C-alpha cells in the first residue's frame, strides 16, 4: 500500500479532520437515557456481579460493553467526559480499520475515498459522541472482516485462525445484531464452495465453535426476554412504507436528499457490477452483509417482534461505503469516474455546512439532548429543591429512577447543586416539589401520575426534552 507524497498528505488531512469532528465538543450535551444506563451500569465502584445484575434489569443489550467501559473508567477516571472519549477513540480507530479493510477488498487506492466517507459520515460522528456500544460495534465489525479475509488466504497461519476466532467472539458478544455479520460470512463461505469448490475446513470448524458460543450466550437471554410482558414499555414497530424508500439512508447520511443520493449511487453501482458480485469475490460478502442486515431483522419482526433500528445495524455502513468507493474507482471512463468522486465529496462536505458538525466551529452548538444540567440548576436556584421523577412504561421503573438519580447526583456534585430526590413513601410529607419529566424516555406525555393527593401546578418550565413543574400538594 505504497502512497505518493500527495496521497500521504491527503490521508493525513482526512484523518485529522475526521478525528477533529469526533473530538470537538464531544461532551457538549448532557447524556440521554440510553447513555445514562451505560454510565450507571459501568460504574467502577460496582462489583462485577452487580454490573451484570443491573444491566439485565434495565438494558436489552449484552453486558459486554459496560464491562469494557467499566475497565476504561477504572483506568482513566469515572466521568461522562471519559466515557465519551472512549467512543471518540474507538470511532477514530475505525476510520483506519475500515480504510485498511477497503484496501484488503480492492487492493487499490479507492481506500482513500472510503476513508473520506467514513471520516465525514454524520451518523458515525454522532454516535462517536455517545456512551453506547455502537461505535465499538462498528469498529469490531471492521476488525472481524479484516481477519476473516486474512483467514481465507491460502498461506494462512495458525495465528490468523486464532485471531479470526477471537475477533468473532468479541464481535458477537457486543450485540445480538453482530450475528448478522457472522451469518453473512458463513453464507459467503458456502457460495465459495458452490462456485469455486473452496472448502476452508479449519474455518468451518472454528465457525462451529463460534456458533456454539453464540447459541449458549444468547439462548438464555432470548428465553428470558420472551417470557417478559413487554407490551407496556416496548416501543419498536415494524418498518412503514417510508422505510422502503430509503432504508435508513436519510439518517445514515444526514438528510433525505443525501440519503437518496447515496442509495441511488449504491444501487446503480451494484447493477453495473452484477457479474463481479456473482463471481463470489470479496465484494460479494459485502453485498451479503447489506442484504442480511435488512432482511433478517425485518423477517424476524414480522414473524415474532419488531427489532430493526438504524443504530443496531450501524455496521452496514462498512459494506455500503466500501462498495461505493471501490466500484466508483473501477469505472473505466476516467472523466465520469472523477466527476462522480468530485460530486460525492462535494455533496458530503456541503451537507456538513447544514449540520452542527461544521456550524459549531462558527456558532454556539445547538443542544440536541435533554438539558439535565439546565433543569437542575433552575431547580437549585429556586426556593424549593425537592423533586420527583416521572418514569412510566419502562422495563423496570425502579432501575430507571435509580439510573437517572445516579446521573443527577453526578451532575449535582459536579455543579455543586443541592437538589434532593423524594421517594414515594416520603412524598406526602412535602408540600412543594418539582416534577421532572425527561421526554427522551417518557415521550411528550408529562402528565403527573405518581402524586396520590390533590395538587396544583404553581410553575411550569421547559428545557430541551425536559419539562419541570412545581407542584403544591395538599398535606
């Protein structure tokens, strides 16, 4: 992968801007509910068993990410900034891993375009600033695919097979949707045998071990989830008609127009390279991943229960962007090729000027998540410091309140606030208290429901995704 001086400079500049966009203002917003869960469960002061227990109570994802985050907190300090910095680092590393994967697939300099599209992708930048598993899932997916292709080499070593095994175990331990990539690799190996009579005996034996691990790892949790009555808090629905016109591309690329541009470009390139894909080359695996990333969750949703969310398949951007980059680069008409590259880069950069990623360098960044800090400061500066929390239709109401209160305590200590949570059993003793409704998990319905006695609303104040009401309760 020898690069000219110009290409080295280009590589450096793309990486520099990609890292800057991820790091700059990475802790500007307060946490939202899902991040609060990760922050609470990964508290290094909790025991290993307690982290597992709390994660099972409140988070549908596996406990593997909180355990990794817990270790990171133990080394670098327990703070929101540290948690988000972990995601920034992992997301930045994924720029390099996906670029290298692109080179492994295409063996040409199209990886530079892949690097650019990954580095400037708004969806990836957004999740690089969240204390959640998705940036790590994206990075781990690229690492697995790299070692998968290395394991397919004719001169593969025992070390390659071991690393392939470990990278796959690591990947599927992060999130159940990671199994899609594993199943895609099995489908690709099957096509390799049908088309080219490639057997890959050792890889198949390793895959049997991986499948056994996945079955054991997920089967118990799946039975547990199936036994729950989830109608009250389960919020997912099957895709509507609008989904089938963009397949999340509008959110993946920042706008409806950008989503249409990249979706049309992808489809056109796939059609043009149909014979190449049919020949079961490395790009064929990428196509399989794209197909199964949508097909399997949609099928499962219609048969059993809806579960398709854009962030759950964040890894689909890997094959999408590599395919677009490599197939554009393979166009024989140089003028047409350069024109498409230019327009793709121009549209990507231009779109950033309409988003906070660029605007934040010139104007104050717009708040996008619940304003916990502002709401708490307002309460602290008022005459009354006591508050209650609204948490309805949640998987575990007590765990939800404990997690949110843990974050409020953290913010109170950080900002030297003197607010106090009032549990249900003490509510009757307090005449004035604030009712906090965080709309990222309660929705827009902030009706007071936990106060048993008569009350009247004295004051009402709204912040971004937060509504607070001062209640006077009849004692």
